C-alpha cells in the first residue's frame, strides 16, 4: 500500500496524517500531479503551515497556540508536529479540497462536486471551523447541485442538503428544504436512524410542524363526526326518520374516508407512511356528496345533498388544508 505525501508548503511545520480506506482514483486529484494510475492508499500526508491553519480555523488556533494542548506544546518545543486525524469523518479527499482552497488553489478547483463529497466537506468545515474559508466555494458547489432541479421529494439526500445549507448559512435554500421536509416526509425524522448532524431543535421543529398539521386534519374529522351525530343537524325536527337516515349515510362516508386517508382510528403511530402532501392529494380524490340524494320508495320522499361545508367532509377537509398555509412553511435560518 502506498503513502501519498503532498507538500502544500515546503517550509510547512505541520504534517496532517489521514488514513485512507478506499481506492483513490488519482485522476480526480490531478491538481496534485499524482499521475493517472489507480493506487491503494494507506495514508495521506499533507504538509502545511501552522500559520495558515491558525489564521483559517478556530479549532486549529486553539490547538496550536495554546501550550496546554499536546499539539501546541510539541510545536513550541520542536518547531514542527505531526497531527493524526483518525476520526471516521476525517476523509482525505474533502480535506484536500479545503487545504487547496487555503493555499489559493481554488483557481484549479472543480466547478462542481458530488453531493456526498460536499457533505463530507461540510462535516470537516463544521468540525474545524472553516466556515469563512469555505463558505463562498461551497455555496457555489451547492447551487451547481440544486439549480438544475431543486429537490421536490423528501429523501435521505434532502437531509444531507439540509445539513450543508445549515453549515454554510444558505438561508433561502434552508427554508425551502425544511418546508419540503415538513410537507413530504412520511415519518418523523429520527436523528439516530438518519445519522443526521442537524441540531436537535431543527429536527424537532420539522417533526412538530408535520404532527401539528395531522392534528388539525384529525380535529376537523372529529368535529365533523360529532356534529353529524347530534340529532336535528339535518332537519329541524330530529324525530323525522329522514334525519336519522341522512346522518347515517354521512357518518358511513366519514368512516370510509378515514379508512382511505389512514387517519383517526385507522392511523398508524406517528402517522407512519403518510406525508401531509400525500394526505392533501388523497383528500382531493375523496368523493363529494354533491348531487347525491336519499330516495324512499314508500313515501316518494327524496332529499338531495348539496355541496355545502355543513355536510360535505371533502369541502371541510380542503378548507382545513388551505388554512394550514403550507406554502409559508419552512424554518428561518438562525
């Protein structure tokens, strides 16, 4: 296995040592003149200046200027130091993009990178506090990813986009992405399962907005059902047999609608498998009672349903959806 050594600064007094566990296609690293071959790399050594690290990173400033830390003490005594970066997130390729930017090699930096690579860059930026250094370039990479087609369905990729937007303070994109997560996520975001690095308060706000919307829709269902159960809600005379028949028909439609929507008594825990978007679409597909009639052969009585909110569940639910003002959802970047 090979060791790749890159000297960003020939007089550098800090050597960053990283472990590489995957095959590196050195064509992707052409900026560093490693040739066209594919190599199995064991370690990557990056020689840099402590002044560069201190001036660009609050984390390295604390580590190297303060002699209370081993790195700072050793640098002061020996004039040079090796720093092993062995955490799982300490990947060589994203770090090389960052160090290249630090040494003004952004003129040869790629105009676009993959989402997974930008996600890894964001992790290191957040870890070592390189926000000022990498903000402009990362924003450019981000926009190159989303401008052709902004994400329109929730996925694990959206969680990565959210993290990147959060790290680099991309306010407009952050709001759009949180709105998407609130509207289209079919389960509460679980930071353990998603392995997301988003702050807990952001995740909680997304989950709470989703659950609040389901609560409003189910409250409408309960209120509508309770209203129809009251005698005299159809006719002024509750003793009329037609009143009971009409209410029974409407209540049956309510129960079947709840079953179709998977809400109320038919809902799963945390409304798993449902998004507010999907429920909105299902409500639009519900059959309206408009034009229906109850006809009794014995008395020749016929009672028509009219498309009014009073006894048309579809209209009532659509009004609730409108009142949610979903188009205004999304978190402000703080």
